[in-house]
């Protein structure tokens, strides 16, 4: 259990910057998913997923 407390559930240590990126990605999906244009709808989703994945797994500090 101590391993989960120090590294996180998926082997990551989520920082405040990463949480901000995740929250902004959620806002992007929520605001663009009901758009009538498919490019905005799915583009927002793809950008949010890529950004969130990079924020969690790519250690850009």
C-alpha cells in the first residue's frame, strides 16, 4: 500500500501542473463535444486525450 501512496495508482506521481492539464482537457471535451461540426467535436476529444496522456506519462517538468 505504501507503493501506491508514493507513486500513484498507475506508477505515476501526479503533480499540480498535471491536474491542471487534466481539468483543462475535461473542460475542452465538455465544451466541444456538442458542437454540430464533427471536426470540432472529435478534434477536441483527440486533443484532450493526447494532452492528458502526455501530461501524465511524458515527464516534461
